[in-house]
């Protein structure tokens, strides 16, 4: 029997009279790597915000780890990590301090060596003492991914994880995500404008157009 991690049923969001997400239903099982593909304005970021509880749906439901009720679902969100939109970082803190704050926020134990291992996995091993405000766009993006991985989540949601990242870093990040997926059973939902920069990563793809899930493909 498959272990369902995420289900959306007829999920809909209307903003200023316009449907940004329209009746989207999808299911992700443990170990899925789901690529949500769509042009700018297709509704990817809004859809992810609805899953993360950063926006309220106009219609429809989200189920995380089998829970749809508000209080229980908030508890379930402790089992997930996310980078939606611009990475949420404290620019006046160092890279390592940002990870420490994230760890405390989600009530995960902070182990400095574990955080350094996480930075190494994300390709930031030489940047732990740098102020986050001085990072390049590429390094900020990588820090956002590292923050999403704090606490060993079971599900991570990454909005445009390869944005501003070089081909070399992209390949490094791809290998990291596949490794965590295979070794820890990490379930991954990511959004992208195109599938061209995501070779050999996703096990399933969904295509959003004007807020509608118009097609799904299984690799």
C-alpha cells in the first residue's frame, strides 16, 4: 500500500476576481519527485503557498500526511520544509546563524556539525561565516534549499530551485536531491518554468496553464 504524503482536491484560489489556481487535484506518495511546470503567472507559486499554509484556499482542500483539519495540519507542517518565492533569510546573520534560527523556529535540535554537513551538501561549506546579506544570488538560492532541509523533513517544496544557479551547481543540487530521495525517502515537489533544466530528476510532471493542471506525465 502506498504512503500518501500530499493530496489536493479541487484546490482553488481566487484573487481580485481572477482564478489564480483553479480546481487542481493531485496526489503525491512517499518518494515521489514531482515537477510542477508552468510559465510565469501559471499559478505555481500560489499553489505551493496554499500547501504551505501561507495562503487560504477559496475552495478545495489540502491533506498533508492524511490530515486536513487546521490544528492537526499545522502539526504536520513540522514534517516538511519549503522554499517558496525568494529565500527567507536574515541578511544581518551569517549563513550558519540562519540555519540555527531555522532550527529553533521548527524546534529541531541544533547541532553545529550537522548544520555544517548540510552546508557542505548544499555547496556552501566555505560560506558559513559570511553574512547572508552579502551572498550572491546563486548562494542565496542554495542557502534557501539548505534551510528547507533543516530537521530532515519528509517532504520539501522548492519553488524554482534552479533559478540563478549555474549548470555546475544545478548538477550538484540535482545529485543531492536524488541522493536524499533514495537514501531517506524524501518526497519532493518543485516548480519550474521549463523541464529542460531538470533532466533525470522528476518521477512525475504536472503542467499548469492559467491555474489549471492540464496534463500529468509519469516517467
